[in-house]
C-alpha cells in the first residue's frame, strides 16, 4: 500500500483569521471599556475631591476670622485711633474696631467693593492678631512716638499695629522699616497714615514692657469672577492700610450669611437673620454689636464640566427666596440645578464669636 507523505499546515484559513480577529476585537473592546470607565471614575473622583478641598479651605478662612471678630487682646475698651481720619484713604469700616463684624445682603451695594456676584452676600470682619516675635524692651512714655523692641521686628512697614493692655489700647500705622528694632508712628508715609501736627495725640496711657503688640486684621469676604471667568472667593485685605484684593478659592459660586443676634442680653443667639433686617443696617450702625455668631453657607462647584452624566440638582436652604440663573446654575427658591453637568457641594458652618460668648 502506497503511503502519502504528511501534509504540513502553511498558514491560517480565512475563517480562522476572521474568528481570531473577532475575538481580539471583543477583548480589546472590553479593555477599552474598562479603561474609559476607570478614566471617568478618576475624573469624577478628582473633581469631587477638589470641590471638597475648596469648600474646606473657604469655610476655614471665613470661620477663623469670624471666630476672632472683635479681639483686641487684653483691651476692654475701643482703641484710640491715631490714624489720619481726615485722609481720603481712611475708611472707618475698615479701620474702626468698634464694629467688629458687618455684612451686606444680596445686591446691597457697598463703596468698599467694585464688583461682586449678583445676589451673593459679603461680610466684613476685624480683629487683632499676634505679631510674631514683637515684644517691648522697656516702658513707653505717654508722649513717645516710638516703641522700642527687644529684637529686630518682623512687622512690615505700613502695618496697622494695635498696642494693648488691661488699661487701654492704641491703633496706629507703623512708618519705619520692617527690619528695625522699634515701632514708629510717624506722620509721614503710609495709607491712610497717622495724625499730623496739632491733631497728633498721646498714647492712652504709659505702657510697660509687658504690653501686647498686635496687628489689625481687616477683611471683607465676597465672591467675584476671576480672569478665567470662574467665580471665586475673594477678600479685600486692609491690614497694611491700602486695601488689596486676594483670590482665595476658585469655584465658589454662592455665599450666604445669616447672623445670630442676641436680643435679651444672655449672649446666646435668639434668631438668625440676614443683613439689612433686625436693625442690622448697611451703614454699620444698629444691632451689629448684638451679633454673637454667624451661619455661613457656601456653594462650591467643579471647574471641570461634564463630570456627571446628568445635571445635579439639590436643595440649598440658604438660597431660599432667591430666583436667578447664571452661567453655572439655576436657582429656584432654595432648589439649585447645576449647569454643564458639573459636580457641586454645599458647605454650611455656624461660627460663634468668641469675644461675645457667655
């Protein structure tokens, strides 16, 4: 019987090749689907994390300053103001510590701010902060213009300085150099500057070397658009006299503040009200001294668009009564719908003013 030599396969048939390609495409499609899902999940998680980080930062900035509103060290009386109150750059709202906290509701205008987002609040807080490493080296006579320090100071020239003890306190602008070992309240230089000539006053009393040396912290918190067109939390910083604008947190599209007012003198909030009500006047007069706490609500959204599959909608009680639409959200009496499938979150905190606690 004749044997035929074995046949060796020289390649794949067309059917085998098509089956292999189909299997490869199915596997590739699965891998691609996993990759895209992971990418979307990562993008969403990143956006949420940035929103939460921004909300925490914004809340902490506001809470810290509100908590310390009105702090003047050991001083129990209003400071004697040595600043030049006749200067066109002098703004009582920014430098007079007799009103420690003040707010503007919705579209209430203020000459202190050029612009702010429609129907959002603004809040002004003032307090004294510790000046690092600044201690007096000896007593300071009533008529002196200079306070000697134990070491070279770190207080910048132009800073608004509050010196205080249990007998009283004085507010002035430092006019000598940052690296000097003294604090001078000269009549030249600085905005708004110190009183000049016959208007110049002595200290409230003679200070000993245990005086507290503090720095005025004066901020207005508000919302505005940055150069990229994204709403942000800003603050007007008047610590060196001449107000400067600082952008703090991007993505904050709404700020609402209500104030806990003490009507019966027990230093506890009897009601939370908006600025402009309950005699909380825009002029900074009225019942602002009765404010013992503040409730702050912030709405923060992602800078990235199309983070979610559909528009996010949620209840935002702080915006009750507000109806508006902008590029980022639609507000309908406490219900907010975000645009462009952004992700957002509401941050609310109630802050007691320590100086006014029971």
